[in-house]
């Protein structure tokens, strides 16, 4: 009996039409294009059109592109995994809403919340389902709407300059040849409060959503120094872990697609691993940090640019709130 592997056969993305430049942000807060670019590498990001874009319909548009590229019909999809920290509703999760958008009936839909590491965690889950034989074709989505949680003022500047909206989807199918070699998942809850949005939280003093703007903790908080310090250590570690687990070295790696958190982090990770700039994909200058959506959006653009060719050795790596970090090693 032949062994079953998970393989990514298609990738697609969608970003909202509204382009918000650094200059636009400077109209609302004390900042500048030079200041933001120097610290983050971000030049612009996308914000949704309120009342039009949703996590579910952005994911559906990305899924349509991914399925077309994979050459599969929606009838072949037998499970959905959606990673997001910004679901359309507090409940139910947006996975079932994506199912509804695509016109799929009765198949399972799973939402996961692992923040910036969410997409790689979701790929790992999909891979295990495929390897077990439970499912044959899974849509794995990463999608976020963060613009509606940003305070576009001096008070919210630390996070407002960083985050953006968008969605990316991968089709993961059963294959008799290795595609996803291995995945590696980690977390350390001791640092949970270093990157956090407390509300609405069930253990908080109030859950009166109409008054949420008055509740302390309803805006994202980030200890940038702590995040940077841990990211530049744990990113390289989890990449090397994936390579070592499969008998490879960094010199064998064709492309690293990291979570798009900060250009300085991406560059520091590449340098620590001894990778050349062309071996590390970055598109943060266009979209900012789209959390769970950043890796699939980057993968989709890398595919469009011809950087994901059959046989290439590719590593996905992420780090973020939790702290949670993860990697996946792929043969494209």
C-alpha cells in the first residue's frame, strides 16, 4: 500500500482595493513615510471597504483562484480550515461562512486562532488529515480584517502603521509523492501579554459590545522590543529544525517564505541563516502585516512571479502572538 502525503497544489490570494499609503497615515497621526519605512519596511497596506469586504468573501475569492490553479472543482473539496484572529462574528467562526460563500454543503469547517502562526498551524492540521486518509482535498485559508480594530491616531500609532487586510488560500491534496515533508509547531504562553488584544474576552469585567470603545484592552497592544528579540531567535531555529528533520541544510533551501511581520526581522533572519536576499521572499512593503493571511498572500505572489517551480525546496516560517511559532518544509 502506497504512502499518502499532503501536497499544496494551488495557491491564491485577494486583497481589498483600498490602498493606504504611509502618507495617508501621516494625515491622521504624527508619522511620516521615512519613519515607517525605516522601522518596518512598509510603504502601503490594504484596508477593506466597510460593508463590502468580509473575512469570508475575501477568503472565497482567494479560494476560487487557488482552486483554478490547482485544477480542482469545489465539489472535490471535502474540508475547510480557516485561520484568523478577526472572524466576521464573535461566533460562529468564519469557516462556515466561507463554506456558504463557496456554495459547499455539509463538509466540515474548522477555525483556528494561532495569530501570525495560524496559517502554518492550519497547514499542519490539513497535512495530518490528508496523511490519515480522512480527507483528500482541503482548503486552507488565512484571512484578516485588522483595519477596523486600528485607532488611526497618535495613541494607536504603534500598531496602526503595521497591520493590513487580506486573504490567501492553499489547496492541499493527497499525493503519492512527498509535498509537505514535515511541520513543526511551538508556543510559549509566558509571553501572551506582549502582543495582545484583551477584549472582547469572556473573563473580562464587561462584554457590553455597544460600549467596547470604552473598555480598556479593546485595542491591540504590542511590546515591539520583546517581539523583535524573540522573533529573530526563534524564526531561524524553527527553519533549521525543519531542514534538519528532513536531512537538509540551509544551502539546500530554494526559498524561505516567512510571515511578513517587519522587514528588519525578515532581513535579520535571512542573515542569521546565511541566505541570499533572493532566497527570502518579502512583500511587506505592499501589504504590511496581514497576520494569518501574510504567508499565503506571499506564497501566491511568489507563484505568480515564477519563484515556486516544481521541485523547489521551500520553507514556510512564522512567529507571532502567543508567542506561537511554526515552520513547514515543502517540495513544490
